[in-house]
């Protein structure tokens, strides 16, 4: 799996991931229960995608079809040892990945059946996932059969929220005809210099590839530019971000603060983490320099939502898709 690791090292990493809550699926996919999925089942809280778009957090599978990534982002809470410029090794069948991820997801949540704090209706519904958040780890557009996987999810009546760093525009272009429910493209800087410092990509032309992907964003029915903002790195120049946003005109913009969790603690410090009020101030500056308006926020996730218009259809009836 990981480049340059022997069998013993791979086994050790897999064991560590297992202890961190990951479950491996096939040769290259993984699933892990989201914190907000657990909270939602107990009726405590929901994730910002529930707040912003209306998904059901307790019916959402957090997964990725690959560990591989072509970035080494300073803020990534994942293990960034699995870095490689292109796909290598076997390619699992997309139907197998989806079905086995659902199976692993449901198995991981079986312990809630003995929890007195669980909402009975949500516990029953969680066994029939309605959403796939394809964003757990790695760069999902590296998976060669991603479009087939999205097709299979649609066939099963499951929505797909795909998050990409935009460095494989060929796959983004391929997905125009086979669209996920919502496409996120992450933008890690208002210019190439800041982007390089924050994302630490393998390829020198990653910024240019990102621009190609962003130029196709308008062809997707539901699309988002996501900003993950880190103090000391890319938490700068809101005017620059505003220019990019105006250039590519996404349906939604999410300004989200970095959280000091996971493996990012090996690279950063608590002081790199913005407070929610700072994220809101930053989002307001983007608002002041663009035609986008802040219309929603979730303090617990340190995230603000901006739209060009107060888009009434942002909270969809996903069960009707």
C-alpha cells in the first residue's frame, strides 16, 4: 500500500489505523465512523453538512477509495506517508468497495444497540445509509473507477459528496457526465506561493491543474469551493480568495478552520488553529470583496457558508434523489 514500506511496516501501519478506528476494505479503500455520526445517533448534534444542506448525519458513511494522495498538506489529520503521484497496484471493483464499506460501517455502529441514550428511530435508519462522504483520506480522484463507483451509489439510492484537491482534472472532466451529488474542490491558498507552502504537492504543476479543475466546476449541478484555513500558512489574503471565487463562481463556498487533531499535531501547533470568530471575520472579508454572502455557520465545526444568492434549494430532499 504505502510506497517504500516493507510487509512488516505495512502490517504495523494497518494495525495502527485499526486502533484509530479505520477499517480497511479490499486492497486500497477504508471507512471510519464520523464523530458527528455517533453524536447524531444519540441525538446530541449533527455535522455542518446537515446544517447547511440537510443530509442525515446518522445515515452517512465516511470513506475513501484510496489512501494514496499527491499532497502532503501541513494541516492533514491523516497519515501522509501514503503519498504517490499516480495509482499503483490492484484496482478493486467499485461495487465491492461500496457494499463492503456499508457492511463495515454498520458493524462499527453495532455497539450503539446497547446504549440507552440512542434515538431508536435513528439507530434503525443508520443501518440503511443514505449518504457517502468520499473524503476520509487520500485523494479519491486517483481511484481509476471512481465514476463507476458514483454510478453504483446512485443505483442504490445513495448520495455522494466527493471532496477533491483538483489535481487530476482528467477525472473531474470524466465526472461531468457521471456526477456526484455534490462536488467539493479544495483550495489551499489564494495564490500559488501560499498554496505550495500549505498543500506541499508532489508535482510542480499542481496549482495549474487545480485551475483546470476549477474551470469545470460550473458544469456540476451542485459544487463547492472549500477553504481549509490554517494560521501561519493560508489564513491570509481574503481579497485573493474572493478573486478566485468570483472567477470560478461556485454555487457554495465553505470557509473552514483547521482543527488541531490527528497526525497534524506532529507538524503544527495549537496556535495554528483559528477560532470560530476569526473564521467568521475572514468570511466577512470575502463577502466584502465579492458578490457572495455569509448565510450560515456552525460554531462547533468552525465553518461558514457563503453563497451568491440565498439559494433556497441548498437543503435538498436527499431521499427524493
